[in-house]
């Protein structure tokens, strides 16, 4: 799998780093059960939830 970035999908994130669910929940994101997660990028999800992308990426341990 390619390196995770802000343009990776939530689905790819959860597949590569299942423990990232904890960070997502801390930001109020219920991405684990969300049907949109398959095609939505981390960047798009942050924007949709009003979360600063740099903060989310830092919590997830990935680079932009």
C-alpha cells in the first residue's frame, strides 16, 4: 500500500491503521460506520467536519 496522505481515503486509513479510529472519534468523526468513508479522503472529511487538517493529520500520524 502507498504511504498515507491527506488525499488517502478514510477506508484506506482504517485498513492500514485500524487504531486510527480512536483519533477520529476524538474529533467527533464516526467514520468507522460511515458509508461515505470508502470514497471520502481524509482532507474532505476534515473539511466536512470543520476540523483543521494539520491537527487531524498530526493526531493520525500522517503527512500532508
